């Protein structure tokens, strides 16, 4: 959550900072601000609301400074007001700080600092940290930051500047990502590579407990104990064009339509059709341990948790390994049972999801083999997992995840085949599935042609505030995902359920015209789903169905039908989700919602 950008160079930096936090606005958009060292003083400008509100008040006080910090906020401590916006100044006005994360012991520190004469003007934990740095400051900014961070409990990604050190930025991380872009006579600290790629594709990634001290011409990385850390320069793997709208109205729509390409990129080089095998090079070092796995636990949050539920079906169906799916936020708080032969798989688009990272660490402490399925190269989960698989689906800017979800499904399918071939899945079965998997990008492209039809159906439902999404088997997690997408971006209440559970209570919600989305694709439970549809129709509900092409029977059971190609049942979720994404998108646009920046949400959840 929240976005940090800090610049030290020889160019006026206020525009660089503004453009940087614009590229990170999907991480937080309650308020924004920047502080620039101008003529030996800190020039601070902040505004509640979107970055556009900050741009409206920018003036010449920051026009010529070449060192500065900026922030776009997702509120935790204190309402999204100007006084709570970052950067925060210490009470002397000489030190400024931007902060992602949560300082858990801020209340005790604040009380103590007030007893020492420090004054506060916000409700935030971040202002406590900058005043703690100020209290410990004796002319050496690096030393003061190190001492302060040893006193705090919680998580942080910070960047600090001081008018006493007009060419220096000090940054540090613990549990909240930071990287340093290395350019020609300039350096940029950011919480996400999206803020950097316009200026450089070379970066170093900070680990927990590390700091970086940057000036226009150099940087050095150290620990909190002032031990030098040698870091390797890494290449950022995406381009500026990939994070531009490129003619689309919204990033979400762009990313929905990118799925044929993103899926191709996920699958590239990972399928050996002739041998009927999946190739997952990131698992090569642990393949023997995986072959002996007795149990798999998938940990994830939100959309990634839904992909994990599909993964449970895949791994049990194709690899015959007992699998369970846990909310990462609950996993580590219940003393989980980790026995020998347990594999824990963490799924996260960003690779920085705080709850998932904490659960992964808990699993490793208990002796589990820890795997990561992430999209962002160099992310914390990727670095801390014993092994893993990258999604390679490209940057995802829209807060509501779309193409990352389909790539997660593809990787989980490959993993199930990879493990299944070492257990019970024969060559011909695997080959048929892999062949169908290679055809999925083209099939998704065909399903995307439904967009205009789905838009018309969505227009007829814009005033509906309550929806049900129902499915069975592989399609139950898709019902959950469809409901989540609608909730996230259109703010309509939606509930996803196993279709069979409807008559155990939720059927009481059905009234005349209530939209009920059934996933009724051909498969082992098709007849059961038709029976559930009739139960809704008998009570006046409005049935919208996702069904298989050439199913003439379903037309008489639904007000609208969105058809997908007939594919093997384990692969159907890859197609089913496309109409659900489009339905949520068109409902949100029709209701006038902020599709890419839905209220109260942020893209990367880096706080618990």
C-alpha cells in the first residue's frame, strides 16, 4: 500500500516525483505530497485526495530543487486529510520522511517524545518516526535513522531527507518493498519499479534490515548496524509502454484484453508436448522433495486465494496429493500443523503481500518446503521462498487483478501436471491437457469478443445492489472470483457460493429480478447446476449463465448466456473467468465508479 518515490540527481525533481507517484497511484490514492530541498530549506506541499489535487496547488517553491521525496497514501492511521498526508516533517522543520508500513509501538513512542518536548500535528504513526529520528539527530542523519529504526516495532519502507544534508537521501526497509534505480548521475528510490522505468532499467533491491544512502553521483547500501552490503545491479523486466494505457479507457480493460498475450508469456518454454511434461525450471533444485510431497498447503489472499482453490482441485485431481487452501492472514495465528513432507505454496501477484509473506515465513520456521508463485521478479516472496515459479504476465496496474489470476491458474495447472507425471498422470492424459493449454490464448481471444454483449446485459442490471454467483466443482472458486470482482469495482453487494449450498439458506435472498450468475459449463455436475437454476427461476430470480458453446438447452433456462469453447474441465476456469471480469468491468463503468482505483482499496497490500 502507498507509494514512495525519492530522487537525487542534477535535474529539477518536482516533476519527476509527481510523475513517479502517478505511476504508483494504484498503491494508494487517499492523499499525496512531496518535499524538495530548495535553497537549503525543505519545501513541503501536500493535498488530500488524488494526485491531481496536489498538482493543482504546486507552486514555484519546489521548481528548482534536485533532491526530494514524494508519497501517495492509503490511509491507516488517521483520516485522508492534508495534515495526515506525507511527507511528514519533524517539529523543527529540518527533516522530512515518507513511510509505507505500520509502526506498531507508535503510541508509546509518541507519549515519550511528547514528554521530551516534541510536538505533533497529525494522527499518523509516520510523524512519530520522523520526530524520533529528529530527537536522536546529532548532525549525522544516517546514524539517527539507524538508531530510530532499532527502537520501532512493525514494518516500514522509508525515505528521509534533511535540509542539513541537501544532497542526501537515506532509505530503509523492513517488510515493505524498496528498490533503487541507478541512472547516469541520478538515483531514484521507489516502492515499485513502475516509478523507475522511465529513467532507468537498472536497479538494486533492498532486503529487510538494509538501508541505502544516495546522492546524485553515488549510492551505498548498509545494514542498521552500519555494515556495508554489496548489491548486484538487476534489470527491470518490463518497459514503460507496458504501464501506459495504450488507447484503453482503463488499465483493467487493457489487462483483461492482454490475457491472450500474458498467458502466452506465462506458458512460453514450459511445455514439452512430445514428452507430455511441464517444464518448471524454478523447481529443479527441489524436484526430489516435491516428488515425495505428502501434503500441500496453499496460502494466499483475495484473488490469489481463489486461484489457490482452483489449484486444490487441480493438484488433487491430477497429482493425487492432499491439498488445502488457507487464508494467509489466518494461517500463522493458529499454530499450523506442518508435518514432514508438507509443501507450502505462497501465491501473490506482487510478491510483497504482508499476510502471505508472514505466513510463508511461519511455514519455513516449521520446516515446510516453501514455494512461491509470484509475478514481480525480485520481490520478497520470490527471494525468501526455497523455490518457485514466476508468472511473467507483465505489470498489472488495475487494482482488481485480472491477467495475474489467469496466469496463476496456468502455473497451477502446469504444477499439477509436473507433479502428476511423477505420480499417477500418464503420458497421454498429460499430453492432451498440455495441448489444450497451448490453445488457451487463442480461445481467450474468442471469448473477449463477448464484451459488447456483456456490456448490454450489464446496462440492464446497473440498479441492482445484490447479486449471487454460483458454481460447482472447478467453477465454485470462479463464482467467488466473479463476486469479488463485482464488489471491488462496482460496489454492488455480491456473494459467491457453491451452487448446492444455495438451498441451505441463501435461497431466502432470491426475489424478483435479482441477478444470479450461474457457471453452467459442460462437465461432471452440469445436470445438478441446471436443477439449481430452476430453483432460482421458480422464485423470480434473473439468471445469467456462463455456458459451453453449442449448449442449446441452457438458452431456455436463462435471460442471458455467455458462451465459452468446450475444453477439458480442469482448464475451464481459464475461460470462465473472462465473462465474469468483463461483467464486473461494464457494471462499474455504467455505475460511474473509479474502475482502476476503487475506494478503500490498494493494489499491493503490504500491511497486515
